[in-house]
C-alpha cells in the first residue's frame, strides 16, 4: 500500500511538473535567449530538492551543488534544459529537466541628443538602429544630424540620421545590443572658399570630413573649359602651403579632407595665341597651351603643305626675328624645345629641296623631299603622278649635279626593282637630281641632255 502511494505521488509530481512547464513556456516564450540577470525556474522531475529558481550570474552561468556551474547565457530554455540534463546524468538515472525563464532581466540602450526625456530605452530582441531613432523621435533636423553608436570593444560607428530614417543607409538595420550608447549629434561644418573655373565661385559651408571635390560640387562643379582641358588642375591652399590635385573626372582617388579656411582653386591651363602663315594648310591664329612648342603651333595650323619645310622657320617676337629648325632639333619625346610665346608670328617657308621629274610621266615638275624623309627613284616618279602611257621603267635616266654643277647622267632599270626587288634599280634621289622617264631606248644622250637642261630652265634649281 505504501509503494502504491509513493507511485501515485511520483506520477502526480510528473504531471504537475509537465503542466507547470508548458504553462510557463507558453507564457515566457521558450525561444528567447537567456541573458545575464534572468531568473530561471529549473524543475527536475521527481526531485524537489534539485529544483528551484536560479539567477543567471554576470558570467552567464547558473550554479548549484547538484549540477555545479553551467554556462547558459545565449541558450534557449530548451537548450539550457538539455545541457543541465546531460550534467545530471552523473547523479540521476534518466533525469528529466525543464527550464523556464521565470523573470527576464531588464536591459536598456541609452540614447542622447533626441526629444526622448529620459534617454533610456528598454532593449528588446531584434531592435535595430532605425527603430530606436524612430521611437526616440530623432527626426528633427535629421539631415543635419549624425548618429554615433558606441559599443565596447568595437570602433565608433557614424551615420547620417536622415539616411537611417529613410532606410537608404545599410546601417539602418544594424542590430542593437544591450547597453549600446547612441549619441545623436549635430553635424560639424567648415567654411571654405571655392574659386577659379567653377560655376558659382564663393564661400561655402561643407560638412566636416568632406573632401575638396564635394566643395567643388557645392559651387556648381567645374566649368566646361576646365573639364575639356586635360591640363586642368585643382589647387588646395592651406596656410602657407599649396597642393595640386587632378580634376575629378580624371581620377578615382578620394580628395583630401577639408579644414576651415581652406581655399580651392580650379585652374585651367594658361593659353597663348600665335599667328602661323606661309606653307601650312590652315594659316591663321592658333590658341595653344602656354607650354606649347613650335611644332605644336604648326600642327595647330593644319601642318605643313606638300611644299613646306620646318628647316628654316622664322618667328617674329617683340620686334626681334628668330629662326628655328624644327625638322631635326627634337627631344626624346619627339618634340623640339623651342617654346612659343603669346603674340608670336610664325612664318613657315617653302621647301627648297626638291628633285625634278620629267619625261613620260603624268604630272612632270618638282617633287619635294620631305624633312627627314629620304626618297628613292620610285617615290619620285610616284610624286610626279606615275609613268604615263608610252613610258617605260626599263630606261629611267637620273642626272645628278657634281661639284661643278654639271649633270652626270646614269640610266637605271627600275623595272628590275619592280619585278624582283633589285635595289640597284631604285637609287636614292637627292635634292637637285633630275629624273627622266623615257619612251624607249632609242633616245640619244644629246636628246636626254636637252630634256634635262630644259627642266632646269622650267622648274629651277634645288638647294642642296
């Protein structure tokens, strides 16, 4: 009879314990993580002496002489029960343990700089930064405010309040933790001057931490002139020092952070205007960078004509007459060192180095020898329009002046060069040479001599 009574008492204890656990679990929510300061109801079925209420200590543990010290912080009630049950197996056979959060410890986050009088907000799971700022009524001057999140062991987080409230900042959904401190502070500003090639030069107030490109944007951005000039630059003047930076479109690097009193100057490169005339394709006024050299001025006027030369260019400057040879004087970069100046007048002369091509060609006359470019017999004939009908490449005579000025004639087989690349049939042509393309081999030496003499009278003599 005693054994039956004990059995019924044990069974009743199990039933009561189960109902007690279910009721509390439904009321408290078994999925909530346990935290320091919570009061836990731990029930060991069949053992009132091992059951009771336990406070989670500051290190996240619960302690008892029966199961020792067990870490439960961060676990759900079910996970804590399983851990305790495993610990009690050393003392009990098939122990059954239930855990319920009987009383949650109240934790807070702290906020300053808002309309919230107390500055204390109860922390709840899954609370994020946006929810806190909305509840703390941080919408006043939100675009001019910055939220600073302080959390032990982590770097300070700064984010614009307006960006958090409208959800455009990724930090809007930053989860908060108990004891986080959020300070809503007005943004700091600095005053700077923005001048030069910008849409609206003047004094501007920009946020502290902004770079010089943000200040230029506040001034309406750089002008079209500055953006179109590859040599444009930005000068940052701070105290006695000046630093130079590229236009934003030419770099992806962030600019320097501004300080109060800084002056930003957007500067296009200085220009000079010169006048180019003579043997150029588009004579007239040419605008250039102040660092431009003579070749660039000639190129700006369309370049040399077919009969122009850079060997003896005349420059009129401030009442002086200067001469420069841009056909041969060049630097390692391929340009000469003769710099132009504002108001220079540049005269490009006709090329006096030419050969004469006559006979059976399409356009007999002078063929100019370009600066620095040697020509051969075939080049000269092509320069005269090529061999006309009845002409032949088998008999081409070249008259070359000797030291006394007398023409020394020599016949060349240009056809052999055209057929098999025989270089002897395509000699180098020099200034003063006269080329005669014949109709056949029947032409006599006297006839050729007469043709050459007539060519000299008709087309002049080249300077050697």
